[in-house]
């Protein structure tokens, strides 16, 4: 056992396939490196948590942190360790569809195994993270765990194994936070009601979103940034038609496109949360983030994408 252990994780965004994934269509999740979580673990006389949300004995942590409490107890039980002090630092905004809870679980698990000086396979990592995610989300898909623990895009679909593929596209991905908590449960329910009321129209929009996702994967693999931007714009039109966008998201998306984005769309459940945009170069990406901030975005981040170098 080491004197302390450290673990890290990145955020995630859904690039394409929001809502249609609920109906068995493919979606693409992107690891998003500019947002991240760091966890540090040391032994202590009793279990203590230090974070931006709570500082104090783990036993007194609020119910919203039950996933962390349960994960720590499970890790300590499985490896018969003394009590711990966990210090968490995060730049991932909570409840924005960016994988905050999964990233915290990834960072804690990595920190724990680093502290114990034990090897940690990817499979074992995901086992512990998904255990914590069940506390947070009931029946998680596992995509947040996989995306926050990895560094490649993931194509995922109900009933199928996750498929990773390289980021083989030149450009810059911008994420902007509306400052409003996402409303995934409500928007998923609303789309389901629309599907019942108008199966033909809603089904067509959902099928198109699935098709756009597969085209987006090809665009990424073939380094077609301009085409990917067009696909993002097309997806946003469908999402707006499904009524999961809102005025704040629509405004930020419009501003991004007016300032040189190749394409822009909401990411996640909608009705709040975040939007994403694609730029061909860094100067355009910076111009877009400045414009988004001026239009009320609470935070912006830029991630450079790159052509995959084959060995």
C-alpha cells in the first residue's frame, strides 16, 4: 500500500443519437478531455470526503452522494482496507449530460487501486463504476462509465457490444453549458408521448437520427469535418422537431453557426444542459466560444481533435 493514491477521469458528450438511442438506434459518445475529475485517497482514522459539494465524515454525506459512499464501502470491503480520506476535484458540471457521476466513480476507483498499488484492468474498473452508477441512475446503459474511462469515441446501441473507433478527424469540438440542468427524464417521456400520438412522424425523425449517427461515424473515420458539421445541423433539426431543444439552446446553436461553426447541436437530453459545435481551426473555435459567452453561456471548453496515426 502506498501513502496515497491518485486517479483521473474525463468528461463525455453525446455527439450524435440522443433520444433515438432509446428506440434501438445507434449513438456516438465522445470522451471530452477538457473537463475532468481527480481523486486522491489516503488512509485516515475514519472515512472522510472532501469535495466541492460536501466536506465531512462520509457517513454524513447527503443522499445525492450515496453512489460515492456505496462505492467506497464496497472497495474497502473487497480489499479489507483501513478507513480513507477521499479528496475530489472536478471541472465537470453536474446534471449536464457530461458524465459527472461516472467520472467521479472512475477517478475514485483508479485512486483506490493506485493507493493499494494493485493492477486494475479496464473490465474491473467498469465493474466498480457501473456498480456506483446503479445507485445514481438505477439502470445505467454503461456508456458514461466507458466514455469517461476511455479516450476513443464509442458507438453504442441497445443490445449490442460497445464499439470504439479512432478520432480520425481534424477540427475542434466546442462545448457550451447553458447553466440550466438537463431534463433527460422529462424529455425522454415527452418523446415517448409524441411517439404514441404520431407514430409515423416521430418514428421517421428517430430513424433519421439513427442514420445520421452512422454517417457521422464514417465522416469521423474519413476525416470529413465539413460533412460531420452538416450532419450535426441535420440532427439538430430533428431534435428540434422532437421538441427537446429550447430557446436557450437554439440561440447558442444559432450564434455558433453565425460565427463560423461547421455545425452545432444540443448534446444529451435537451431542455437545458449543453450544446456542441464543430470548428475547422482554433481561431474559429475561440471566436465561437467568445460569442457563446457573450450570449450567456456559463462555461465553454474546446477540445482539439486529430487525425489518427496508424502504426
